[in-house]
C-alpha cells in the first residue's frame, strides 16, 4: 500500500505540475498526438520526467492485478 501512496503523490505533484492552464503532461501528450512537430530533445526529456510517475503507477497496478488474478495457479 505504501508504494501506491508514494506513487500517487508523485503523480499528483511531479506528474501534473505545473497545473495552470492545464496539467503539463496533458499538453505534452496533445503535442505528441498532434504529430510532435517542433519537439526538441528537451521536450521529450520533459515528457519522460512528467510521465514516469504515471508509468510506475500503471506498472504497479498491472503487476498487482496479475498477481491477484493468477494467485494459486503456480504463477
């Protein structure tokens, strides 16, 4: 449970900051979805930094779900 609290805290702070006018990661994902025209190396690095907490949260959720689904089945 502790891993979820720390990861969620990272998602809500590092993963979304700055918040105004929209969360930073949302703007980066829109930019990428629009073709990533004009994105430099620093923009990709910034996307990685803001996306990492979300990737960890997804990993933890999928891993724990897999363990829950296959418990007792030798997995």
